[in-house]
């Protein structure tokens, strides 16, 4: 039995490394600003939903208004009932950059029934941006500081694909101990769920995007049903990607190490809440899928560790150690992006245990009527007919 468990661990990690779309080979995309690859000029409507983001929105807006390349852009910031001076901070940043005319601040209207706050804000931004006649919409968050060539690179990727939707997983804030322990794993698990090679493959149903930075063609967006088609989705980025792929659109997802989120996480509890916000929704609120996820995470990440430390069989312990080393090896590309020691890879079983606890917590949050809480709103309310 112990040897069989060891073989199972080794098989799981062999599959993940060799047959899961090489998700773990995460490399930051390089600049497309060279003369040979530079894209055509484009009109880009940047839409930012913002609710109490005064601490970060100024840097985000400034980074967008100072983009390199020949494209024309206009930023539409939708102030979603902020009480902390978000709109003045955005206007001040635009003025300081000398591009006040490139920013439009929209005061969000009352949230309609059935819409999430973020998607309702984006819907209002899209409606106002139509008059700009954009070649692309860029949906981005108020805490994202874009590299100077970020938009030019995305447009080039979209044009050369050609892709209807192109998205960056931005580099997340990672300075505290809690962030170093948990944030790189968030990126690793995300790409494991949504392997970029499978996303780009039109023959596969897999669809995904990273909501902090999504470039999409208006024609594909409208054909997919627009924001109204996903108005109540909690994992709205992947829902949008799925809609675009379902109408025959082509997708691209990659990682950036130069476009960054500057939102810090206060500690383990803060990151745990971030995970809990969407985890049970990802499992479609199914207790059976939750049980399967718990079993799968335990077999994948905890079993190798258990075999190494608690098995009395040298063969099973060796198999567990081999699986543990493969696990740590697969984590190396993400650790390089975050410039962390390879030794963090050995902590992946403990990191996965934290994520497992946050997933279970997500289910209890949903059952208590607090599912998907963000910015004071319950985004994933309990549905009693389930």
C-alpha cells in the first residue's frame, strides 16, 4: 500500500510536468518594441473600475498615460462610490503627467440587481468608451502599474496572433513573509488550472484570463455578449475569456514581470481572504467537487511529504522524496519571476495546505451568506435552490 501511494505521487507529478500543457514553464513575456516587431498604432480605451483606491490609483493612471509607442489611448475611470478621494487622486496624477485630457472620470450609477460591482463599473466604462471608437478595450485594475511598453506589447501580441483577447498575469506584490510564502503559489496554481498553451489552442475548451490586465477587441467582446453576459460572475476574467472562446475567438495568456500590482497584503489572513473570495465559486458551490478537490490536493501535495516523514518503507519514502523534488522543481520558474530562493519550492506542500484550508473556508463563507465578499459587497450570495 505504501509503495502504491509512492507510485501514485510520482505519477501525479509526472503527469503535471509532462502532460498538463507545460503550465509550470512560466516565462515573462519580452518587449515587442523593437522595430522588427512593433505593432501598428491602435486606439485603446482603458477602463478602470475603482472603489476606494486613493492609495494606488494615481500611480496606475500615470503609468497608463505615459505609455510608449504610437497608439492613442484614453483612460475611463469609473468611480464606484468611493469615499476616500479616489477620483481626485486620479485627476491629480493625470494633471501631473500633463495629460489631463486623456482621463475621463465617470461617477458610477446605483448598482442594479444581479450585477457585481466591478462588472457594473466596467459596463458603464464600456458604454462611455464607445464614442472613442477604440480598436481595443483594456480592462485593468486600479492597483496595476504598467510598464512603459505594456500596452504596445499586448497590442503586438494580439495583432501577430491574431488574438481576440490577450491578457497578462501581472507580477503581484511580494515583499512580506506572508506574501513570499503564498503569492508565487497563487500564480503557480492559477496557471495549473489554466495552462496558457491550452488556452491558446482552439481545439481545447480551456479558457482563462487574468483580470488585472485584459486587452480585448470590441467586436469579439460584443459578439460574446459584453458585460451583461457575465454580469454576476465572481471569476469574471475567466468567464469573459470563456465567452470569447465560445464564439470562436482566439485567446492568449502570459506572465509579465514588469507590469505589477502595487496592492500589498497585510498578512496571512488578508491573502487567505483573497483566496476564499473565489475558491468555492470555482468549484461551482458543489460539496462533492469540494471533497474531490480536498482529496486531490492532499494526494498531490501532502502525500509525498507524509511518505518521506512517516513511512517505514524505504522504497515508498524514496518515491515520496522524488515526487517532492519534482514538485519543488516545477515551482522554480515562478520563484525566478519573484526572485526568491529555490528553497521555497520545498515549502510547497505547506503552502498547499494553507490554500486547502482557504478553500474549505470559502465554502463556509458561502454557506453563511458571505461568499465573495469584496469592498464590503457580497458578490457570491447563497442560492437556496442548490
